[in-house]
C-alpha cells in the first residue's frame, strides 16, 4: 500500500505509520506536561491562599492588640497628664502590660508562622 507524497512522489504506508506513532508519543508527552503544569498551578494557588490567610491572621492579631491595649495606653497617658509618676502601682502595671503583651503576642505569632510554614 502506498500513499502519494506532497511533491508527487509515492511514499510507503510505513512512513505514515511511523508518523502516527511519533504523534502518539508527542501526545503522551504533551498530556504529561499538561498534568505537571496543572499540578504546579494548584500548588501555587495553595501557597497564595496560605499567604493571604497568614496576612489576615496577622492583621487581625494587630487589631486585637491595639484594641486591647488602647485602654491601658489611655490609663498611662491619663495618669502622666494628671501628675502621677512612675512609682504608682497603676502606672507601673499598665506600662508593663503595654510592653509585655505585644512582645508575647509577637513571639507567639512568629512561632505559629514558623510552624505553619513547614
């Protein structure tokens, strides 16, 4: 069995079979490549979602700290404006709370982010 070529010559059918075999191998490679690219895109989407979630948690924690420390900062500023000094127990406790709470929260947040990034 022979098939006509593009230039007017006659080619054997085995060239056609070889070309079809090569096309089938190319199709298999393209299918595998497509699957790898889709899997990589899925991983990238998951990483983006995780970054967005971590950013949201960090912003929520910052807002929570600011809202919870606001009254303490108000007490410290008000006591200094009213003539109190650092020896007062209320001023000392408020200052310690204003210093230690954000430091503890930052340490916990850093530990949580390191653990979740593994």
